């Protein structure tokens, strides 16, 4: 069996480094009757939006099977579990609280705490209540204030039992994929729409951060951003320029406002009609200090220059790809982490998602996913390399705990370290789960035996 190994002197083998697994509400919960509709319910009901024509109505039935799932997580030996709250499960349209919905999360957090795990909670992992989308969604500035009210409800319910809160997960995906190119819910297009949605999401982050700092000052309060290292297709100046523009437009657009209170210079390349409407005081709200930065990483992206001095994606030319068609590029992961560390004054970092979809097969009750295990091995070592170069990284979360609803791809792609048979809902530990668990548990033994 493929193993995951780290250097014996790695800081990641200390008891202070957190290892965890991660999920999101819409992707695993099911129980649509227990909540209001969200934008993904509406999107799934439209033709030609989800590759296999499925939806999240049942997913992994986590609402029903949560105790079993928590026991599974505990048995892996990880230190922490990262989950997200379903906004439409805990809030009614009139602004009152869905007591059954919020009780589910209270019970879940309590059980995780009882088992000695640290809980990382994400307030928004893309499942905007549909009634807010009907009022403009993230194109409506009022949604940011509605998000702050929702954040207050969750903060009051869960309090400082939560080790770390993230306001948003990957606002790039919500804004760009959902409102600019339209391949995610709600399926809206247009550069101006994407930039406006991004600004309102960042405003929502800042407003919610104020709430979290007020009600949960002893929790770690931050945000989760996704990054893809941007490389030029060649060493030509045009391709290098394209990679820089793409990095500013897709990556730094979300981090620079949070850390420096301004948008990257690429904003000046936009037509005035496509620029976000920035009100006085917005950037101060957005740029409040965060306790930590969550970083999600999967692959690099390659770009070439265009005739109008812009950028265009170049498809991968290497053969080492995941089932998503993404290059496996651990060195680019280290490069990204070191670059961000050198470019900004950052708070501590958690790797909040990292993993790979592979073509898994359940054979005789086993899933031999050595390719995924190898991915984890190289990428955990990439994180270790970044730490050795001075990057302050405090933890790593494997994406994902289990196979689930993979957004516009439906159930066709499997990212889990646990195999889910969607018909029977049986969970089966893949080889990658066993290898990950072995690493986590050996770290504890390593500490006791003096490795750290």
C-alpha cells in the first residue's frame, strides 16, 4: 500500500500541527425538506446545468447519518473537522431562526467537542437562500447585511465551542463561476456582475467578521480563499504578463483587499461600467485583521497572452492529471505559499482544502486509490517545504472526508478519502484514508518517542 511520509524532523509531526478533514453542507447533507431552497436547488432543476442531471436532495444523507459520520472521523484520529453551515437550514425567510436546523449544528459541534476534536465552521459554502437570490443575490448589496445577521445567529448558537470560524469559502467561485461565467449557481454572466458580486461577498466577510469578533472573540476568525498558481505557457513577455494579470484577477482580487484594503491594479483595466460600486468605508470593513487565512489549493493554471493584452487559459499538456483533468503540481503549491508569504504580511495559515478526484473503483469491498495517496504524500511534503522556508502554516485539511455532490459535475467525480455508495449510503474507507490515518496516528507516537 502506498504510504504518506514526512521528514522525521518535520514541524508537521509536532502535536501543535492540526490534521483534519473537510466537507460542505450542500454537498453531503441531503434532507432538502428540512430547509428552505437555495440557489443550487434552483440551478440543479434547470436543464443542462449539472453534468449527470442530479441534485443535492439526498447527497450523503449526513443529516440522517451524522453520528455515524462523526464516529468515522474520530476513528481516523484527526485533530479537527471542518464543516459548513447551511444558511437556508438555520434561517427562515422572515429572519427568525429555524430551531430544528440550528439544533442539528449545536448537536454536531457538541459531539465533535465531546470526542476531543477542534471544530472549524464555514458560514458560507455557496448555498445562498433562494429568496435572497430572488432579491438580487450577491448583486444586491443588502445581501451582505443579511449575511451579517445570519452570522450573528450562528455565533450566538455555537459560540466559542467553535475553534475557528471562516466567513466565506472561496468567494472566487461564488463570484466568478456563479455570476461572471455562469457555470455555477445562480448561472449569471457578465464581467460587471462578477466584480459586483465579488465586492459584496468581501463586504459580507467584513461585516460578519465584526459580528464574530464581538460574540466569539476567543475563536479564530478568518476567511478561506482558493488559489491556483499562475504560470505562463512560455517564457515570452506576453505569456508572463498574462500569468500576472490572471493571478491578480483570479487570486489577488480577494486577498489584496483583505490584507491591504485595496483591489489589485488590474481593476484599472476594467471598463468603468464593470467596476464594483465601492462605498465610502467599504475597504476599511473588508480589511479588518483576520486571525488566520484558509488556503485551498488543487492545481496550477497555465496562461498565454492575447492580442488585446489579456490572458487565456492553456489546457494541460502533461500526462499526470487527476480525474478532473487537473495537473498534479505539488511544486507549484510550495511556490504559491512562499510567494504569498513574501508578498504580504499574513496571519497564520491553515490549508483548509487539498485533495484530488480520481477514478475510484470499489472492488471486493476495497478502494485501492494509490494515486490519491501519492497526491497527498507529495502535497503534504510541499506544505512541509513551505514551512521550512518560513511560512507559518498551522494545519492541513484533506478534501474531502467522503465522496459527495460535486456541484456542476454531480456525482461523477469522487474527491473523498471515504467511498460512498449513493444507493446504500454505505461508507468504505479508501486506502488513502487508511494512509492518512496512519500518518496522523504515527505523528502522536512520533512525538512521544522523541521525533519531535
